[in-house]
């Protein structure tokens, strides 16, 4: 009657072993570490780079617990966070000397102390949120002056187009910092241009001065409009960071403005901090300009002359210089999509861009008017511009589809597409602060959080053992099994545990033991009715199951509602809550009955069970089972 077949015990044993293996990494803790990865996919990490890291630590008199080359990164473990910070500075100076372009990403990290055999089984500890373990904290400085300069450049192009449409002749339009200089041959033309600018460009203020035989008009962005540009730059950069972090798959990030020109980014539970730092630190913006093909520009390319006025000098990936005009035809703002792919003719890695309606129209008009000329596609990262490709325009290009190719591999194409797809930054940003942050509630509250679960479990277990005796002990064992399963599932899913999640874990313990209380009381009720011990055990589990399933399903529905519509801490609570309900149903019924069957099921002439005091209300007497 009360016997499990062998396959059910096999399921319990497998669940117990798997749960123990995947919950075990959470008990080893984490080591402060420094992680080194390459900033450019053309570089490779090898034993020589590993030797440079070890030499840098030795020169700084820093002892590392371990320094290993792990595929795409070098990881150095240390005894404390103080040593970790010193090591990071030493490695940074060794790999990226001052004045040299950053070829390596050196980032702080926390690595599990789990043994190698557990890591080989892909058993990893669960992530802890910012309120428990912390995570990665970045402070980004937004270059507001660059945002104003970019806006001035855009306005200069619009003014040039407007004056051409109004048939107002000028001697040249150039951006000088955050101002726009326009030259006219006479005062009457300057006055006509001033009226047009005041009418169509309300955010600009103008001032005319005599410059020899010409009239020079200086247009500058008004203070109110400048503040609006800066506010929009912050908002657009925050939106772009959200998109980039979504591409990284980071759960529940914190991205918020701090002050007038800074953005705080907190990534809870991030393991690969080097990748996060690389993606956030790269300020990729796309610009399309025409190549200056005049005689002076060709001389400047060959190094025999200065760069012509109104043009700039940039390098291709091969190192060859290209002289491009300052006027920007299109920017990343006109992009709607960017996907990695391959050039159909050369089969080289490429990035396929899709422009919006405005960008497609501008691109079509420019290519129609510039057949036979070169167009440069520039990618700006960390304030440095690079000419990705500068092809010759063979024909008009319509449809809003553009391809970037030329000396890039598939990894670079995928990374470039990710950055462009995430959105264009309104202004460059620089990481001015990076650290792994501690718990926001303090170490004392963390200890209280873990102690609440531990002491709550102990108090429940003691009560159950005293009140239900052996059945209470079995219930406590099933409760421990439930907690083990819950931690293992959270670890396998790499979920982020927060303080609300720990509250849900404590709640799950109470709900899980509630199922065993229902079963034990049902067994007692059957014994009061005069049923034999074996029949009472069988009926107790069978008849309590309907009540248990009803109560858990209704609670699960509420948890799913929190999961679907909640966010932040509420969502963290809901994840642990829903998983805990599922594990408690397995442990509270299936596992505990397996243990009871193993203890009592093979006793054919069972006379009593150890389930505490059984009251018989009909006679007013009580029977204490052994």
C-alpha cells in the first residue's frame, strides 16, 4: 500500500544529487579579481600577454592567488578588494601606457571560488543583486561641449541648404567650435541672410562685423537652446545605454542621470564585466561625409601640404590618410537598423545599414549628384574617428540600404552592428569611475537577511519535530530538500537574488511546511477515525493532495501576475516565489512520502506511527503514538 516503485526513488535520488551539485557553488564564496580582455578583435591574448600581466604584478610587489589564461580573457584572483584595486592600476599601466591607444580592457570582477570539477559541470553560483553582493558601477561623463559642437555642425549644414534654396549667395559657411561663421560680399546680402536665419532658425542669435571688404556673420546657439540640446543629449544617451545593455542581456539594470552631465550605470550580478565595460565605453557614432579630392587635399594625403580649410584628416584601418570634408551628410540618427552580414561580391564581413525616410532621401540625392566621387563612412569611438570605407559612387543609391565593409572580421562586424543598432550617442561619453559596489543596505543587513532564512528554518524544524515527532522530522528533511532545490534551480537559471528574493525564500519555507502540516493532520484524522496506521498514511497523503494543489495553484497565479506586471524588486520577489511554489509541491508531497514509505512501507504489521499526540474527541481520551 505504502511502497514506492524503484523508478520513483531513482527520481528522488537524481533530484537530490543534481540539487546538491548545483547548489554547492554558492557555499564557496567569491574572490576579488581583475579581468583582462582585448579591446580589438585583431589582437589575441596569449602566453606573452599572460607573462606581461605577471611581470606587472611582480614589479608592483602584488601577490596573486592565481593568474590564468581562460580562452578570451586573463583572470587574476586576489585575497582582498584593496589588493584587487592596486593590481588593476598596475596591469592598466603595463598594458595601456599613457599616450598609447587602449588595446586591452582591464576590468574589476568577482570570480567564484568553486573547484574546477564543479565548473566543468557548468555549476555556477546564483547572481546576487546590488542590495546583497553588489555589481558593477560605472560613472559616465557626457561631453556636453561636443554635443553643442555637433548641433552647430548640423545647423551649419541646414543654413547652407536654406540659403541655397532662397538664392542667397555667400562666400563660405564654416563651423568654428560652437559658432557658425558665414561670409558675405556686401551688407545687403548679409541683411537678407540674417532675416532668413532669424525666421527659420530661432535658436540662433547672429552678430555681423566687417572683415575687410566682406561682412562676417557669427551665429551662436542661444543659452536656452543650448540647455535644451544638453538635456536632449543626456536623455538620448540614457536611451542608447538602455538599448546596449538590453543587447548584453543584463537583468534589471539601473541607469540614471546624476547632476547635469553625468550618468550612473549599475549592472547587478554581472559576471563578464570586461564585455560590459567595453560596450558601454565605446561611443560609436556614424557619420557619412564626402571625400575632399582637390589638389590641396591630395597633397595633404601625401604629407606634402596642410589640410585644406573646411576639411579634416582621418585614417583608414590600413593606416592610409583620407581627407574628408567637415560637412556631415548623414549621422547615426538616420539609422533604423544595422545587421552584420557579408559582402555578396567579395564575401568579406560587412554591416548592412537601413536608413529612415529622411536619410534615404538625402542619401539618394547626394549619390545622384556625386557620381564618380568618393564618399567616406566614418565611425567615431572614444572621441577618435576612423574611416571604415571610402568607396567611389558608381550610381545613384536608393531604397535606404547602405553597406559598410572593408578590412573587418565577423566579430568586428557584429560588434559594430550592435553599437549602431543600439542607437547613436548624442555626445561622446567617458568612463570616469568604475568599481564593484558593495551592498546598499550594509553588511549588517545582508547578515540579517541570510540569518532570517536560517533561523526561520531552524524554528520551523524544531516546532515540527516537537509537535509531530518522526513525521515532523521527515517534514523538516523535506523542507531542507526544498530549500536545496530552490537554490539549485536559481543557480542553474543564473537568476539574480535580491533582498526581496530572500523575503520570498523565507515565505516559501512557511508555505512548504504548510503542505506537510496538512498531510500530518490528515493522517492524525484518519487515526482518530480508527483506521490502521498504513491506511491512515495512505489516505492522509491522497486526501490532502487536493487541498495542497488548490492552495498552491491560487498562490502561483498571484505570483505569475507579479512576474508579468511587476518590475525591479517586485519582479525579483515573484521569480523566487513562483519557483519556490513548484519546488515545495515536489518536496512536500513526493519527497516526504518517499521517505515515509521507505521508513514505514515495508512493515507489514505496523501497529503505530510516530506522529505526536492523537486526540480522540468521542471518548475525550488521548493516545500518544510511539
